[in-house]
């Protein structure tokens, strides 16, 4: 409590920026990098060929020939996020190349060491996570065109649909994330009307997230998006080929997400 005769300082507003969240993209990484600096070309080259190298069972052999690179030359959060994404995909590809019965027990040093270095700098585990697989794994085909993953795995259109629909769910959540901050501030002020509006907005966002998730059950033509290529209404939008075949997810995609 404030000392006698002193006014209590008003509570500080609760902002998303305190938690490195974007008011436009929520948990999604805004405008992820799609290329690493030239020294890391070997990582990008193998990551860009993951589906074919895994289909031909050549990824492990190619990774064993990859030069040992240090992560020390990586600069800034976005470079580190792309490096973690790329190394995470390569690690899961190496482990699960031969399927569930032939999982590798040890990663080669030229993959494990930089993966650990990047993970330590970001403060995250050295594993392919949702933050990599979806939140940082998107780009536009052209400045105002459709979205696509930066790095992919076997699974074809079902894999693409799984990633893109999950992106839509994350984008649909953004108004709800902002509403949480508004609700906290309404409690601090306090302002019951503002709290009610924030909770109503949050409920609407949760409903939109559910609608967006249902897009995995079937693909339809997609309407034009905004100037950045994102659909104006994520929950009601349609990406081409957004259907995810349950058999493909279980027998192909799931394996690479098994840790």
C-alpha cells in the first residue's frame, strides 16, 4: 500500500510486446526469413530436398557428408529461428528416415552440435517443435500470393494442408490473444464493460479457431487475401488442397513428429 498522503501508482498496462507477441500475428513469427547467410548453404540445400532424400533413403548418408558448421555466425532472432527450423527438420529426418522400426539413436556431431548451440541461444529444447513446424515455417509464394511452408517433409499435399490449416488456426487466434491483454487491463483499471467486451471477443476468436481447424476435412477454392497474402477471414477461408488424409497423417507425417 502507498504511504499516508501518497497516491498509489496506476497499474502498468499489460502489453503483448512484453511476451514477444505480435498484435498482427500473435504467436506466429512475423515475416520469417527464408534463407540463411551463405556459410549455411549446406543446411538449406539439404532442407530444401528433404522429401526426395527421405523417399530415396539418402538423407542420412548426405548428412554424414555435411561440413561441421558453427552457429556463431548467426545473427538476430529471425536467423536463429530459421536455423532451428532447418536443423530440427534435418534431425527428425535423420532419426526417422527408415521408419519407426529403424530409428537412429544418435545424431551425427555435425548436426547435433549446431542444433544444440542454436537451441541454447534461443532458450528452447533441441527438438522440432510447434514453434518450428508451424509458427516460423511459412512464406508467401509471391508478395501477395498464397502461403506455403519453408521446409517440408514427405506427405505431399496432406503435409502442406496440415501446416497451412494450423497456420490459419493461429491467425484466427490473434483477436483472442489481443482480447486477453484487454481483459487483464480491464481488471487492473477496473472496467467491467471493457472486460465484458474483451471476453466476448475472446469467445468469438475461439469459435473462429474451431472453424479454421475444420478446414482439414476438405479443400475448397480460396478467396483473395489481404495485401500480405493472408486471408481476410482466416476461419472462413479456403486454401487449395487443404484436406489432410488421415491415413497419410498416421503412416507418414506422424512419424516425423514423434520426437
